[in-house]
C-alpha cells in the first residue's frame, strides 16, 4: 500500500439548482443541439425512464455536503476541484449566461471558503459576451479566489481560436489562471455521424469535439499571441497526445504549402508548453505511462470525473499506477497545486 498521500481530484462536476432549471427549459425547448439528449435525460425530470435519466446524475451534481464528502472521506480523497458541469452556461442567451455564471461562481466560492481543504473550484464565464466575461473572470480570481476556469467547449458552434474571444484569453493569461476545456456534445457543424449508438457523448463525440477545439487553437497560432496561456484537457488529453506526432508533421506540411498559418513553434511544442492533461475517465495504465512520457510528469494530473465516473476505481487506478512514489505525489496533488494555485498542506 502507498503511504499517506494528498489526493486532489481535478475534474469534478457540480451544478446549482438555477442552472439545472434553466437547462431543463432548454431540454423542453426547440434547440436541435446534440446536447439535447443529455439535457432531456438529466434535467427534464419528467423524463426519468431511460437513457441518461435512468442514471440520475442530478443528485450527485447538486450535492457537496452529503454523499460526495462521505465518499471522499471513505476513500481518502482530500479535495474535489469543482466545475459547473457541461454544457455550463453556453446554451443560454448572453444575459442569462452571464448572470448564471456569476451566480454559480458566488455559490462555488461559498463552498470553497467554508471547506478550504476539501473544495476548490473552476469559475464559469459566458463567452457569449467576451468583454463581460473577462470582467467576471477577474472577479472570480481576485475577489472570489477561485482556482481557474471551466469552458465546456464550443459556444454556438464557435471555438476559442476565433479572435472575438481574445478578451477571454487575455484575461486568463493575465490572471495566470488555467482554462479547463471540458467536453460538451459536438457543435452542429460536427455532429452528423455522431448521432447514433450513443456516440454523441463520452464514448466518442466528446473527445472529437474537444480534440477539434484544441487543434484549432494550436493551428491558428493562438499560443503565439498568448504564449503564457495554459489550457487543461481531461480524459487523458482527448487523444491529442497519441496523435501529436502526426498533427505536428502534417501541420508543418500544411504551413509549407500555405494551407495553415505560420506559427513560431511546432504543434508538439505548444502541447508541451501550453497544455496539461488530466486522467478523468481513463483508468488505463498504458495510456497513463505513454502520456507521462509524451508530456512530462509535471503535466499530468489526476481526476475522477465524478459523478459520471465512480470515485473508488479512480483511486485504485492511481494508487496502483506503475509510477514511482515521487511521481505519484505529482499526479495526485503536486501538479494540481501548481497549476490551480491550491495551497500546499
Ligand atoms: C457523461 C460524461 C456525461 C461526462 C456528462 O455530461 C459528462 C457520461 C455532462 O458519461 O454520460 C464527462 O465529463 O465525461
Ligand atoms: Mn467530466
């Protein structure tokens, strides 16, 4: 058995009743977003019979004080880094989204200040209004003392490579606060063949969506303009670490023939300089070993993905991972403390 070890889980989903209710309204409304399958199951409570509804994630999302803390205690999990679960506020109109993001941030800050060694949190913002978002981002870090940001991938089909989002990226970089890009269902432009066999969500579509998002950012040259911007991606890097050799080679070729903008660094250099990944939802020792070798031990963080993944196997996975104890300390807490500004014990 491993000795005493601080365990900080870094992609732990959470919500508030007001956001859940607003997502219930979207679920009953006319949206044709691929997220609707998820919303109908989780947030339209008249619809609890099948699909997502049968799994009832909502109780777990709305809870911190009861079952969540009890299980954390039982398993020796010190801390959850909470984030407003997908799709966050990104399906709402700009005003609703901005107001709900601020409300969620206030509630999150209350939870974290009540139990500063048990909960930390990633703040939400509404990309629909980039300048207003930047102000909320500053409030969330400077006043509410939250630990970074959550973005649930696309916003109305648009991605962070779009210059309209520069105020958001400038705020994150200036505040030295990492943006965690979490999945939501693929945008309308990407969703076609993902609509069958449950491929819309965590099995495949989520990774395709976030992978597409971060390749757009790297290839657009976002990290030349914002060299200190740090992005976190979950699910063992959404397959990007495994693809990176080919992404790098083919991007360089595309730059050579004028099909992609010139960048100062290679795609692989951006991955190593500007990204960290977490292990959320991927309890595969081979993938972990490869990711550590690819990105470096300082760039991989432990996460559970509660309540979508159970806590216990995630702890067993990391307790028994084929790494040294010094490495396990980094994976379990040291890297999270550094990236998300969580006070060491
Ligand atoms: C699931 C997974 C659903 C995740 C989610 O809804 C999120 C799922 C927002 O397993 O059904 C996730 O974060 O991996
Ligand atoms: Mn998740």
